C-alpha cells in the first residue's frame, strides 16, 4: 500500500498512447507531408520507399491541409470522393483526417511548386498515380501521417 510506504510499479492511465516510446513517438514507418515544399516522403522500417511532389489544400479558398500528426484510418481501392461542388473518382484512397486523405489525381498534369496557392485541393493531398500507388501498396492503417510547414 502506498500510504504505508510500499514501493509499487504502476502503469499510468493514458488518454492516448504513442506507437513507440523511444527517441520519437511515431516509430520509423510514417508519411511526411511538407506543405511548404509540396512534397511527400514515405518511410517504412526506416527506409525511404517513395517520394514526390503533391498538391495540398488551397489556403486562399479556406481549404488549407490541416497541420498535425494523424494516423491512416484505412485504405480503399476505387473510391468516389464527393464534396459540395465536386465528385472525383480515385483509384487509391487513404484518409487520415476525417474526409481528408492522400489519393491519386489523374486530372492533374503537374504537381508541386505553388500550384496549391491558386489551384489547390479542398484539403486532400493530390498525388501522381505512381506515388499514391506505391504508398497504398506499402502502408497499413494506423501508420502516422505528419503534415507540417517549414
């Protein structure tokens, strides 16, 4: 009993547990989305699997991709994404923040640069097909996805 001076080892009650409790809390399998550079990197077991330019949310229209650390909710092949004024069929759908996710964008011919500032998304991370496919084939639900600016 603690009141009597006994030494006890107890596990705290956490509202959320980190995947790892080492030098970082996310481990060595994760997706980085750099909003400033409009670039994505996917690491699995510490090895870079793929990377490439993307288009993220359009800040001028109030659709910035939200900064934060998320986890992949699930992945789905062949999905139709719907919003107030759009409907888009995608092959690779990987949501991580509600209805915001990484997906292929066959309607886009270029990615990266400042495209997002005047022709950005509603918050999703539009990716070239090769990038979305490689991530999709190697990622599992629960994988951390970090969205940040420099």
